[in-house]
C-alpha cells in the first residue's frame, strides 16, 4: 500500500476535499474581473506547488507520528493538518477551474491545472453550507461503517472479525448466510439516504469545476475523455473475461460437490457468501476446497526457509533493543538486494534508522504495511509489523516497489510526484512480488536448487494465484461502474440495490444468499463506497502488473513459461524500469507505459498469457459442464 499522504493534494484531496464556506468563497471571481491570462495560470501553479510542497513535509511528519504512535493527541494533530490540506485542495481546484479555457497555456501549466482541478474525490460546491454538510455526511458514513456489526449465531460481531469468519471453512452455509445478510442489512441499509444526499452535493461541486458529474471527474484523471476511459476499462475486461469464466465454472462445480444442489446448484450463478469473502472479491480462502490433489504443494515455504537460515521472529515480550527487529530488518535486505541487482542505488541510511520494522513494545501503531516519502526527496521509509513468514517476505518486496518509485521521480516538481496513473504505483510493487519465483529464491541463497518444484506443481500454484488475482477482476471493475451510473443519473436512488445486484450478476456471476429488498443498500456494505474511495485503480493495477512483468521478462531474455520468470540481476531491465519510474506524473500514462513496455495501450493479454496453462487445464476440467450463468 502506498501512503496516500505524499500524493497530489497530500492527504485530503485524495480522500475528502471539502471545507468551510469561507475558504471556498475566496475562489469566487470578483464582479467585472478581467479574463484570466496564461501568465496568471503560470503564477497560480507556481504558488500552489510551493504551498503544497511546504505543507507536505509537515503533513507527512504528522501523519507518520500518528500512524506509529496512536494517541488521542496525535489523532487531533492529524485531523488539524488534514483540515488544512483539505482547505488548500478545494481552494486551488476552484482557482484552477477558472483557467480551463484560457488559450496559450504551456504543456506543464495545462497538465498541472488539470491535476489540481480533478484531484479531489468529493468536491463541495460554493453554495453556503454545502461544504459543511458534505463533510458531515462523509464523516458519518465512514464512522458508521467502522462501527458496523453483523451477527454470527445471533451474537454481534465486528467488521474485521466477521471478515475473518467468512473465510473460515468450518462454518455451515446457514452461518455464512447469516453473516452475509446481517452485515449487509445492518451496515449498508441505514446509510442509503445519506449516500444519496452525498451524491447530489458532490455532483454540484463537480459541475462548478467544469465536469458533467463527479463520476466524469474521477474518469478525467486518465489522460483521455471520461467516456473513452469507460470504454477502455470494458475492453480490458473483455481481454480477461474468458479466463474468469473458466475459473467461475470450475469453482462452482467444486462448491456444488461440497454443498449439494440445494445450496449451490450445478448451473447458474454462484451464491456470494460461499466464496470465502464478504464481497466475493477474492476467493483464496476457499482454495482448499478447489485445489487439485497434490499439485498445490510447493514443496517449500519461504518462512521456513528463512527460519532454517537462522531468522528468528522477535518475541512480543523481547525488551533488548539489540534483538528487537534484528531479523525482520534483515528481511528487508533481500528486497533492497533485488533492486540493487537491477542497478538501483542502495536505500538511504535514514531508511534503516527511521522505518518501523516491527510493532513497538510501548504503544499502539497502525500495523497495515505502507510505504512513505516524508520529504519528497530521500526520506523514504516503510511502516510494518513484520513477521518472519512468506507473506511478509512478499509484502516487503511490494512496499519497496513504492519507495523506489517515489525516489525515482523525486526531482520532479510537486504536482508530478505521483505515479503515471493511480494504477501504476500498486502495479510496480506487484510486479516485483511476481518475480519471487523459485529461481529467485535459489539466486539469493534461500532455496536449494534440488528443491525447486517441478512443473507438476504449476497448476496448483497458478490456481491459488488465480483465486485472488483473477477472481478480483470483475469486482474491481464494477464498483466504480455502479458509482458512475449513480453519479450520472442512469441509476436512480430507487434502483440503487436492484442495479447493484444486477451488475454483480452481470460481471461476477454471483447472487445474494437471500432475496434482497429494493430498499436495501448492499453497496454500502463495502468500505470503499461509504468512504468514497475510487476503485478502478485496483482493477488497473491487477492488469498492469502482468504487463510490466511480461515486458521485464522479455527484456531479460526469458524463454520459459512466464510464471517461472525472474528478472533478478538484469540491469538492462532496471534501466528501462527507471526510465518509466522517473517520469512520475509528468507525462500521460501511455508515454510512461511505452517507456518500459514498448506499448501505449493497457492490455489484459499479458495476464492471460501468464495464466494460459491454467486456462487450458480449467477448460479440460470443465469439459461437458454447463458453464456461464
């Protein structure tokens, strides 16, 4: 996960950009004011970049302290600095909107004005009281979600616990149904009216900034007309849909064998609560139910390999500073070594003295792994509560992908300190994670060459990956497609739930475990809806990571199956990768994509190639079955 503080509008503009009416009023044009000029636009951009750059250092430091030292006081500090960033973001968005049609703008000024104008997720209009109302609604929706409870055996259960229980294979179908239904009823339904009002206000704000609606504003961040971007995402989905369809057919058959016709029929859609996840977005938790016998066993575990080399996980009660985090820190040396093998400079010394490698003894922290760029230059670091296991070994490589991206574009001006689009940053880390192959583990001395798994293990390995990476794709697409329809009015409030479940059926081939009333609000049971977090970035990242990975493997001269490739040690790959990373957001994403892959088009074809052996196997397993829904 990339720490969002270091992005365009620092913390606020990428989460919630609303503020008090007085600040908004400052952006209004005075009566009789002369037409804005290109020189004034240049001056506005220069002023915004200086103000945001100066502010970002303070904000990043405050947010880091808050995340690594959770108290009521640091929460209050974070709230104050966030409010300041919000006010700046809205002010400059409105100012930037005044220059949209000014002739004679330079490339950089035009691009930076567009970034300022479209970087807000929820824009408030200048109508007195609208910003305060939008802020209150958005805050309440997120709070209500966080306080949400479902039930299990009739007893209340919170969000993190119910999510874990949905992945517990020991429950009965009735228990899954209870958890799913209670969560959607208790969490989603009550927020429907407030969500409707939020949409109305955000649309008014987007129109003041020159957009048709808030959804069009979100889509305008992709260097193409909003409608063209919508068409592109549908095309990308069609590239990978055949693979998803094959996986769906195979998994449905296994669920039918497990639960019987009365619970999961052999044909039609899959019951949503049986897929190991509250939202059926990733299916990895039910892999044991679908795994081919013997083929899913790698023959090694990275955590066990580390421990065999003497890596010892820090005891929660270990008080000796010399021992706390010793081996967890060493795990990061492997990640640094990967990038060094590609020709990247070593991490700065401050990375090793300022990173949170493990959970401290004396305080509460946010343990969710994230990568940070504190000063927009060299103070890069990671926040993790690292465990000596396979999952965190992979996460380290992923998070370092963010840090090396941040450092690559550090010399760009402030508004360009970001990925080429919001899918790029996550995709870089995932590309590196894909390269943790058995050969890479041999190359770094963790795996004995004689223990490299044979090709008979490939189907199990690919199927396990597909249960998360492929299963996620339609969900990653439909979240925003539904919201785009809500914002543009093609989905009316009375049809919110009907349209949501129709889209879930269309793209995912799933249905709720019980009939859903029209006045329900099932979409609200997914965090990113009440939190107003755009979701298409995750869909793009799932595709881009394979496109980057395939390009790196071709550049390295790899000739074998794509999923076995590691480009570790190839400095030619590193040189081309850096050429893309150092662009930041300074050029349209097709330019950045071309710099590394040679193509200007995002595509799902690399993902399809990666999983092609699995697709062949799945189709063989599905022969004679009635696939589709």
